[in-house]
C-alpha cells in the first residue's frame, strides 16, 4: 500500500483516512509511538492489546508505506529496528488526543491516567506540544 491516488476508494477525506487507519491496530501503534514511548517491534508486542506478530509486521509496513512512520536500525543493536513518527505522523497528535478525550467522556472504565486527562482539559496545547516534542526526542535517542 503506497498511498497512490489510484488505490483510493473515493476522493472523500474520511475515506482517505479510513484507508490508512481503518482498523484498530494502526492507531494503537501510532498511540504507542506518540504517547507510550514505544519504538521497537518488541515494545509494540508487549503493549497489552495482544496484537499478533503478522498483524504488527503488516501494520508497521503500511504505516511506513504511507509515510506515517519511518524506521532505522537501533544504534546499540543494529539487528533491531526502531520506529518513529514522521512529521505526517506527528500531525496526528491533535486527533489522537481528541479521541482519548472523547473515549474518557463516554467510557467510565477508561484506562487513561486521570492526571493526563486533567492536563488535556486544562492545557491542551501545552500537552500536545509536550507529546510531539517527546516523540521527536525519543526518535533521536
């Protein structure tokens, strides 16, 4: 999946986004990169949702093909790939935060930390800036 116009179902912007994020795993990987501090294949497997290895490999490949993430060898262990969000991926931060807030509003059992939710309500722009900066900093570790 390269994201070429010929592969799209329609010209609708919602359909475009769903072509990329139309399953639960893709956005969970973006969440883990943005908020969870994860960057290695093993990190995503251990995230807690129980993603299968074949699904994880496929979704990481798709995210790279769409230009949402990029990968590079780990500087310590060159056999391990480290993933990071591209600018296109970092631009998803506001949408991800809104999804978290929406879920917290309607799901009384959400696992989102209360301090995170309070900060999002009090200082949304500051939190977004910190999330993006944190993801950028982890990308160069």
